[in-house]
C-alpha cells in the first residue's frame, strides 16, 4: 500500500453565511490550493450529508466539479450522515493508496442556516430509526438519553454531570475564541452555561453544536509532503437505540479506533492532540473514552483536571470542536482534518503549548452509527518509521446474517432504561415531551413517549400502550402499585359461595 | 495495483415491488452470496441515488449494513445521481485494489414506485440545472432536446429517427422478454411502439425507461475467481445543457471509456458485448458511438442492421437494458455488472450466440454528467494477459479554475438550437409545454419555455423575454420579420421636418 500524504488544507469561516453550498466549496478549495505545492487535481471526493433536502439540488458531485472548473474529471459524492466529510477523506485515501490517482481533492460542505430550525431538525432526524422518530425523538433527545444513562452508570450526581458538561463547553468555547474560522469566537462563563435553556434534559443549548454553513478541503497526494496519513479506520453501529448493547459508549468509534491504531502501529498514548466529534458535550467525554485516551467513566474527570485543555497533556478539540467551530454536517469531518494538519504544522489559530508530531481526528455519523478515526503525523517525526504500512486486517470479517425478524410486539409493562424531557420538539409534538427507552421483562427495548413529564427516573416501572401508532408510557405511581398489589392478593382469595350463585351465571347442579 | 475479481452477483426481479429498499437490498445480497464461494465480507459500498426523498430515511449505509447483519463493518454510501451503483462499484474497486479490504459487498438499490409519477419526476429532475428546471425542463425533456439535435446534425428525417428509436425499443424489449429479472418481459411490435404517446417530442413512452424498484449486488475480492475487473473509468460533464460544446454526444462517457480501455489495454473492438445506459432509446445510440463501437452518427444504422442484436457481432443490452429490465436509479449501475458477469459465465437469461470473453458496462449519471465505464473479462480468457495492470494515467490532470462569473443576461433575440414539446409536465406547468435551447448572437445559450408549441424548428429566430423569473421565447413569424425589416428601413429614413417641430420637444433655434 502506497503512503498517502496531505498536500494542503483550507476551509471557509464556519457560521451563518450568505454564500451558496457551491460558493462555500469553491472558497475552501481555493484556500487548500493556496496552501499546497500541488496545484493539479485528478479527482474530486465530496462529502455532503443531504444537499437534496437542504438545498433542493441533487447530482451534487457533478455540480461542484463544474463550479471548480474540474469538469471531465472523476467526481464522487460520499455520504455516511454527519461523518460524510470523514467518509470522503477515507474513500479518497483508498483511491490514492490504490494508485488510481496521484492527487485528489477532498471536499466536505453543507448549507443549513437558510432553513428554519424545525426544518433543519426534521432533516437531521431522518438519520434516526423510524419508530423512534415517530415518538418524537430528535438527535438531541437521543443524545440526552445516552447522557442520562452515562450519568447513572458512572454514578454521577445530576449536579456533577452538569459541572462536567459545562467544563467541556467552556473549554471548547475558549479554544474556539482563538480560532478565526470558528462560528463562535467568544469564551463562555459558567453563568452563561447555566443560564442557557434545556434543549433536552440534561442537555442545555450550550451542550449542543449549532446549525452552521461551511466547507473544508484537503488535497491528498502520493507525493511526499510534511504530513502523512498513517492510520484510517471505520466502524458502524446499530441505527436504533433499542438494538444496542451499550448506551454509554459507541462501538463504532471503538472499532474505527482499533483499526486506525493498528494500521499506524501505535497506541492511544502516542497521540499528541485530537479533534473529536462533540456534536454534544457528553459525546466528547464518551469519545475520549472510546478512543482509549481515558478509562470508561473517567473522560469527565480528565476534562475537569484540565488534561484535555490546550495546555494539558492531551489537548482535545483545540480548534473549538463542533461545539464552538460549528457543525455544517458534511463539512465537519474534513474540517477536523484541516485543523489537525494545521495543529501539526503549528499554523492553527489556537497554539498548542508543545510541538505535536501525531494527531487524531474522530468523526461520528448519526447517533454513533458510522464513525471514522484518522491518524496523521509529521513526516519529519522520528515516530514515523514504518510507513508505508500494510493495512490492518479488519477485526470483523463477517458472514452476512440477513435478519428478517419482526420487531417484538409492545409489552404492557417495563422499566425506564433511560429518558429525557425534550423542550425543542419536532413539528407535531408539544413541549415539554417526555421520552423514554423502556425495557420489558423479556429484555426487549421500546422507545415511548410519556403521558406527562413527572416521576421520570431510570429504573421506574411503567405501563406501556399504543396510541395512534405511537408507544406511550405511564409511570406507575405509588397508588397504582398499591392497587396492583391488592389485585394480586385478591386473585388468590377463593370466590365467596354467594358470588358463585350470581344470577345470569350458568349453574352446576 | 492488485487485481480485483468478481466473486458472485445477484439481483432482485426489477419492477413494482411491495418490498422496502432494505428488503430489496437483503434479497440481492442473499443471491450474490449464493452465487459466491466467498461468504465473508469486510465492507459495504452502497449506491443509492436519493433514499432521503424517495423513502424519507437518511443514514442509509448504516441502516442497510444493520439489516444485513454487518453492523460493525465499514459501510459507505456513494452517489453520482443515476450512476450511483456504478460509482459504488468503482469506489469498492479502489478499496480492494488499495489492499484496504479483501472482500467487499457492492450494493445498488432504489425504491421508487410507491410515489406518484409527478413526485418521482420532481425528485429525478433535481439532477438538472436549476435555471433549466425553472422553465419546466425534466429529464425526458432534456433527453428529447438532445435527440432532436442529433436528428438535425446527422440529417435524419423525423420518420427515419422514429424508425431507429423504435428498433432500439423493440430490440431491448425482445431481449428483456428472455430475462426473468426484467420489469417488462414482453416483446413489442412496431405498432405498439408507434401507438404509444409522446412524453416529450420526439420521445414516446416506449423510448423512456420506466420507474422501478430493485436492488443488485456484487462481491468484489482480491482472491482469484473466474471473472476479473480489467478496466474502470469515470468522467464528468457540465450539468446544464447551456454549458455544453456538444449536444449529440456525452464527453463524460468518452473520457470514462478512454480510461477504461487504456487500463484494460484494449480497443473497443475487443469487447464481445455491452450493457449501456439506455434511460432513453436515443441514449443507447449515442452511447454506442461514445464508446467507440460505431462512428458518430452511425449508431442508429448499427441497430437497424442488427449489429447490436443478441445474434449480432456486438450485442448491446442483451439483458433488455434500462428500457426493459427497468431503472431503479441507484441499482442500475450494479445490475449492469450483474448482467455482464452472467453473460460471461453463460448464465444470463438471454443467451448470446457465441461465447464471450470480455464485456463492458456503461452507466450515466444525470444528463450524462457523471458517467462510468467498467470492463470485465473471464480469467481463463487468452486475452487476459497483462493483469495486474497499472492504472491508466488520467487524461485530464487539471488546475482547478474556479469560476465566479455571473451567467450572461438574457438577450432579446436568438435562434433555436434545439427544442421539444413536453406532454408529461412537472407540477405547475400545463401540457403541451414547448421548451427550447436558444443561442443568441454572442453564442450564449438560454433555456426558455415557448409561448406556444407552433412553428418550432431548429434554426428558427425567436424573441426572448423574462416572465416571472422564467425565460420565455416567441418564434418570429413571417409577419414579425416583415415588420422588423420595415422598422429597420424606417430608421434609415431621415425624420420629416414636421416631426422635428412636435410640441413638447425641446427645440433648437
């Protein structure tokens, strides 16, 4: 396998822009070309999540190639939900590594801010399982349910969880304040964080990445430059929450990381800094655990102790991350690569305290369903000894096991596995909306919406029923439980003789 | 570059299906696995054109991987409009050739028939240039304009063009009648063809591929099998008609073909049979010219002479093509590969008269904007001597020339470059709708809709104006021309002294 190098990177300022998607892509490309000694391109690999619904145009690869003056050359659009940019980077890596092309332009972009928040939320929610969407689940709602479960599993008090999430938001906004390409360039205080409204408990506005326009570009080449791609890995996970084994980590990230580390021939300790997919602050904590930087359940402590700060031993999201740099969904995966390359070169907005030799980017598609890890390093690094490396043998060669099983029928009772109260609801749902993942006695999971928002707690018993095709749950109150216990007792009492002779009942002589 | 082989192929029956996109993909995969000695898969490369709008679900790669029981493994969705399946095949080829994976599943699929024809037409029309769409242009309308221009350029009478198109439709329906996977399995007569209605002149219903559900799968591997991929090539062209140099050929196909032939080290003469993208009958004729099978303008004669028939020297679309097999847009590119592999193995529905060693598949994205050519051959073929081959040097290394020019302002006059009368119009447009591409004196092209459908002819002079954001043209009648000539004459006559002294005009003493 031939080594693949990064020749140049560039991006637009992220934020609300009057430019079209095409114009944003042109600007990012111009900047990557200015940054690169290589000026000729043999193919375009484009990551965009959903231009069809965001802009009304399909056939986007041909369109962007035309605007760039590249008509004639191969142009592919790659998509894996919100990790589309990273996916395009990986496909381009394979194209160069295969010898198909020498110089390839990787572009990620998305245009989102011209639509209403409810329209954008609806489009983004299409990545979610259909049944979960029918209950009113949105991306923030599912992220919130994962966060609540994380809190419970690692025995954090609600106050402590909030403090940890606040620290992630503050760190990333502080970093973003030094990044001229970031959407938000102002540090935030604890007070700003705690006065922001809940989007979906326990996640506040400042826990969620914003809606953003932007594009980012990188030129990959087989000719040696100062930065090489030393490891790539991709992994997938179940789309629905109810198919998962774990709600407090993303298997897709773990698989992707294992592959990338094996290919690069290194361990997580050898990473100098990282850009991770903090679409929600809690996801940054989980990602740093999935990447092996910190033990499970300790990612929050690491933030609190300043380990991931700009001057810490392992800076995480020195660019400000998705939280502060912004999250034009298709662009973010490439923007992370732009930032890590700049970090290695010392040309990033937020300066690292010590020189970095090797960095990692992690991108998440959907609710952790299609994730990528990319490791890049300086070619003058003494660490870089083994390139060109053979690709890692994939850990999961699989015999396809095509499922034709019907989803289980809704049980009548269960317990709350995790929950949230959603305050920014999709069209057709009134806030506040209680949502919970319910586990029945057989172990099956069901997403359901709550009759009301009171008495929600992990482990609580609930009744389940279907109303107009939606699953609805009711938390069992003390009174209900007493009534149930009495009923059970009553059923054990033999019927009275008088009752046996009730008129209208068939009698036995 | 490592050689890439095809281990197994399979597809669903194409047509109107009660199955979901996921179910169709599962069925095609099952069949490809049954056909393959390789049962383990390391990654999924999925070609779907627009599941977001056709089905309301995004994040499709993760979804399909999950349904196939492949969760955990890398899964990418690739899209290049109606050639998405071929694009997925090419990206998968690069992934195996790079050594990233040994065994890869390529899947193409689309679910379309559950929507109304007008909704489907609208979604498909999103591949078209926005300004052209605003005038009411649809894919059949633009294909019709290309066909009309082809007729004019090669001096075919309207009757002769019709006869040639009819022959393509008859051949493909006859071939499809022998293919158990085809949507239409009945041969058609000349009478059936000529009694079918115009969709967009000169294209009738039997000139257009249908709306279809279906999926197709192929397993690519680095382990030697009976069929190898010996050449791949991709090329792009301008999205809008008005940016094109030629309306009678597709540069994107020519580029893709040149690359694929060079990589395989062969000429078009060494191809035994081909599956080409006959979304419209005229496109089959043009494609066989672009692929170098026949000289420009002679593709129609070749059909008439039976050269591309099942028993001819170069069978084209022995499977029935998109016309008769059906066209689930994302699936077609993979289905073509399924058919050529079956043809080489002698297991296709329609038997070739002589044993084939090498075959070609050509897929078109949008209006010829993103096209692919793939050459596969039997590994026992004495022709196959040079594998593994180095990849072809791309003919078009390009310095990006990012355009920021505004489109030219609408001229007041011009001439009809090509036209059509559209009978199946998009929502908001009443049939019959005249559409024409108008060239002004400066050589700029404009798409415009006609005031009425009379006097349409290539070369006719027209007036142009804007009405509510749409370009509208009026054919100059004889009377208008006489009036214009008189006006011009009049302007040369010096004004009469009486007129000079009209009251209200400033007078010179």
